[in-house]
C-alpha cells in the first residue's frame, strides 16, 4: 500500500531552498542522519493530478526492485510520462511529525 508521496525539488542552491522551506514556510523536517544538512520536510497532505495528453500508450512496465542507501526502490515506466520511482524509505520520515 502506498501511504505517501515523496516530492523531490532539484535546486542549484539546495541550502537556500531548504532554508526557505524551513524558515519561511515553517515546514517541519527530519535530518538524514548519514548526510548532515540533508533535510526531509513534512509537506502536509498530498494530492496527485494527471493532466491529459493527446497520445495513446500501453500499460506500465517496471524494473526489478533494488536496495539503495536510502531505501528499497522500483522504477515504474508510466505510459505517456517520465519514469516514477516508488520507494520504501530506510531514512527517518517526516510525514508523521
């Protein structure tokens, strides 16, 4: 069962982006114990929308699950979209703060 969505923001200045989320928006966070300064934020309830395209695609395919340093992952090749990574985290989680 998928219990949450983990959103990634790619930043040219991750320290500034993390400071904004922490200090301006006031989001709670946990820190990755193996990577000081790597913050994982609680962003509240999540929603996911899918906007239509003008193409027809076949069903989802996926790679074999793999163990990474941060969790167990599987890449889904979603029709008409970029790949989606599903993972079970091994790091502290923020959504239960």
